[in-house]
């Protein structure tokens, strides 16, 4: 009888051992492993990608999640959901070092006489490279002066990146001039051209736009950031 019981216990042990060896890995360990190697993001929605999907941009409640070649980082960029324009996502060498950067252009404002974009450049280590904001450019590189020449003409003069500009602008004779400098910020449109960052910055004398400032950036390897290389002033034709 003891021999029969021992045989049954041994058989039971062999059967149970076989069952354990056929089971999957612990589900918690499997989930963690998948999250570590998979770019899926439960808390984010894909809103843009580069042509070959090297760069993917996801929207979160408190900003964005950027994925570059499988590496992921969160940024608190302004990313409104109601502009009607999808983000532009590029993977391109902007610093002329043979390595591509992620470039993201996001529309941040849209309305009557309002069209605003932000630009972000991120290297392969997921570090954002500075692109001077228009306010910094205006403060450091641009001057302007507005004088009412007669009852229907404004005389506008100034300097942009050391180069002088001058033009007249016809106005409604009833307009009361309330500023002596050009206003900026209503229209700020970023785009890429020949692997260069370009910015169209509209200048205003309330309530109308009188000129476009076309700004070209270049990359400074010493400072590891983008700088203003050129500013072209184009009066708006009436």
C-alpha cells in the first residue's frame, strides 16, 4: 500500500512539473518587457509622423510625446487641438553635421488676422536645439519708427539686422495713429526651405499689416543653437 501511494505521489509531481514548464511568463513581467521595447503609448494619440516614420509625434493632455527612431521623450510644447491644421513633422539634417534632426512645426493660433506657428528642432539625443523666438529677434535685431507724413500717408523707417529700410504706406485719412513702432506677433509662420528654417513675420500698424519680414536662420556650431542669418523687409502692396 505504501508503495502504491509513493508511486501516485511521484506521478503527481511529474504531471504538475510538466504543467508548470508549459505556462507563459508571468503576465506582469511580460507587460513591462513589452512596454520597454514597444513605442505604443496608452496615454497619447498619434498626430503626425515624418515621411518614413523615423519621427512620430503624439498628443498628450499636458503636451506632446516625441519618438525618434524608437526613443521617446515628453515635451510641454504648446499644442492646441482646435486650429484645424495638422503638425508638420520632418527628419532632416538641419545642422549640416551628417545627422538628421527631428523638426516639428505646430500651428498654435488661428483666426481673423491671426496665424501663429511654433517650431521645434530636436537632435538624436532628444535634446531640443534653440531657435530664437520672434520676440527675441525683434528686441535684438530690429528697429522701427512710424511718422504720419500727411493726413493719408505713413512714413515707416528702421533697421533690420543692421540694414536700413524705408517705405511709405497709404492709410485712411481718419486713422488716428496710436503707435510709433511696428507691431509684431499676429502672423508668425515658420517653414523649411533648402534645409533652412524660414520665418515670415508680419509687421502691423493697427489695424492693418504693412510689411512682411522674411527671416532666415542658420546653425551656429559653436553655440549649438540657431541664429538669425538674414532679414528681408517686403512692404505689403496696397
